[in-house]
C-alpha cells in the first residue's frame, strides 16, 4: 500500500526532525513526520518517579545493545520513544556552542547564529544575554527573562560567589511567562519527565504543534525498516505500523533522517548506505553528577531549582587539547526510592535515608570524536525481524581529564555552599549522543556534505545530532534545532 504523496518525509520527531519539519511546512511543503514512539500520555503517572525513572513507562519496544565503560559484553538498554523525542524528557537547557567550538566544522558560528536566535524564539527560551562569561555574539536577546532563584539554587549561587566564580541562570525552554499557555508550577518533575500540564516547551507544544497548523502531518507508532534507493535518489521509505504489523511504503521527492545519533546510522546501514563514516565517531559527552550531603534538608518544599550554570572553566584546556572543557549545571535530587535503586550495593539504605539532604551538580564535559566509538547492526533481531542497533563506546584519556577538571570545581562549589560528604554518579544514558553521521568537506572524512546532504544521494539529508562533527561542551539540543532550520532554509531556497 502506498501513501498519498508528500513533498517531504521526515523520519524522527526530535529537535532536528521537528525543526526541519516546522520550517519545511512553513515554506509551503506538504510534510510528514514519521515517529516510532507514540504521544506522551500527559497524566498523573507522568509525574510519578517510579513509573518514569524505574519502570521506564515510555521505553522503546526494542532495546539498543550497548557496551560502555568496563562492560565485557553488550547489554540491552531501552531508550525512551515518544513523539517529540528527548525534548519531552529534557530539562529545557538551551545553550549555544561558542565560536571556537566550530574549528573542526565545515561551517562557522556566524553561519548558525541567525538560526540560534530563531530557535530561541520558537522554543520560548528564558535567559539573559551576556550573563554567561563565554556567551557568544548574538543578534537578538532571549524572548523571555529568567525567573528568580529558588532557595536551593540560591544556596549554590552563594557558594560559587565565595569562590569568585561567575554562575549564570541557565537559558531554559520552559513556559514561565506566556499566560496564553499553561504556566510552569515550578515543581521538580521536569528534567527526565514529560510535563503533565504541557508547561515545558518541548517540541510537541512548540514546533510540532505550530507545524500542524500549516502543512505538517504526524504519523506516530511507525517503524521505518529501510530507505529504497534508485539512481542516486531515495524513492521510498518502507514502514511497519508497530501496533498492527501492517507494512507499507511512503514516497516523496525529499527524505530527512532525524531518528537520533543511535538510530539514524542504524537506518542508513539497513538501507545499504554504509559509507566509511556512517555509524562512526559517536560522542555523548563525558558526564557525571557530583552529589554532596548537607547538614540540612536541601529542598524541603520540593521546588524547581535547575537554574544555575557555570562556564568559567569552558576554555581552560582549549590551547592544549583543542576543545572546550564543558559546563556545570544544577540538577535535582530524585526520590529516596530512585536514589536507593541507583546507589552501590551496601550503600542503598543509607543513600535513601540521606537523599533529602543531598544537592547535586551535573558536569558536562566535551568528548573526542573517535572512530572506534560506533553504531552497528547486531545479529539479534527485534519483533519485526530488523537487526537491533549495537553501540560500542569508550572514553579517551582526555575525555576523563576534562571531566575530572569539572568534577573538582563542582565539589568546591558544593562544599563552599555548606556540603560535607561528596559522591560521584556516572551517567550511563546516551541522551546527548551526537556525531555518528558527521558532516564535513569530503566523503573520505564525513558521511554528509556541509549542508548535511548524504554524499552521493541527492535528496537525502540527516538533520539530528548525528550530523554534528564535534560535541562541544553544552547540551546539543539548541545546536541541532538551529542546524536543521539552516538546512531547511537552504532546501526551500534551492527549490528542492
């Protein structure tokens, strides 16, 4: 069965897919977004930490096989799958890469700057220009001002001030100001959770919703098996309705792959599009959470406090390593049940007991693009007979150097704020994954050209985080959206 014709088919509804689809629809193209996940339910269970963080309510129907850290073999990991992608679960942090971060890109910061501004407007970001010590040049201020610090954020602000650091309010895509939409009630079920009242400016409440008012259709619950290539062009996407098992194809003159840095290369490999860089150079940031126990309850009123960011150390190793170090951000403490679950054996009971006295900082360190960090196809199959996605990843010595630098700074801030006993929790997820279908200046060093068109295939673009050739030291979401808007504008201007 074949679909009605679309001018563009976008596979994936995360930051790249949603931004590209929004721009193409606004530019007059009849556009379809195909998404493996379903819509978030937006009910009481979406704010239940056990349901979301432990029972994994929105986990994908098929695992990704991952080997990381000191694993001896690949282990199944179930990422979330939902319309809107990771935006539904992220905490709204919306930072730009800095001009020096583009040294190994086929484009410059100035090429992306207008689209950073446009992304901030579309996502309704709250921030103040110039507070970040390394804030890059900008053509527009943020559309909204940030809110005042809550008590837990103020505590860390005070500790940082004692050390002479220059913390700033994280630019956040959360609705604190627009009275025409549900306003944030400043709870702690933001980072990691769907927003039950739709006050977080995730892609379903912003770009996708706006796109649907133009010429954008969204088809959830659809698995794309492969892309069909003929004479140097993609002519169809072969699909499976995961709820009914029905198989069908979608035809178009333009295809955009935006299934994320793990699943986009897997789709390309299933389709026989296996250039030398497809699935290679995977990055995910070298992240860790530094926690400190305080001699008091740190957030007795359970108020929102993901508000603080430090970039003071961003350039500390640029001259030596050629990269940024990264940033440090405030992050909430999960419930005692979740803390117990993730604590080491022997410390679970104690960790649950002291969780109410903990406060944390998230260290986000840039990581190196390494050829051996890769996405491949596994021998194991999913319920639809498709090979599972297999990921192999290890950090470099320099990755750990950058992380260690940030962890030490984070401990100092937490101690200066009154904390006593530190603990570090490593991050196992791939929520910041980028780079596995990188763009560049030649097919020998990249899978995509500077406009993120797949080398040798005229009508195929990859517009998610996998296109990024380096990770930088901040959450990649805003960069992914800005780059997708940039490329979509070029597609429209060229009449493709």
